[in-house]
């Protein structure tokens, strides 16, 4: 499972947008979003850079979390 820090998420609509963006590149991806900590956990075969790319294209600022 990969963890990303995603800024700009404020509501359930944001959660849906991030989830849809990730699942557009991997329909089988498991996506867990935590609005309180602004983190997104993704279980996917897609590379972390590609996930960051699709989340960014959805209008959010994403980076890997350490």
C-alpha cells in the first residue's frame, strides 16, 4: 500500500474525485482517503509517480508521504 499526502481535499466530493482519478488508471485499485490527515492510501499496481500525476490532474497537490 502506497501513502500520499494530498492537499486541497476539504469534503466528500474531494474524496470521490481523488478515488475516481486513481481508479481511472487502475479500476481494481483500493483507495482509502482520510480527510482529517489529508492522506490517501492506495493499493495498486500503478507506479507512485503515475498516481501522483492523476491526483494532481484532478486538481489536488499530491506527494508521497514519509
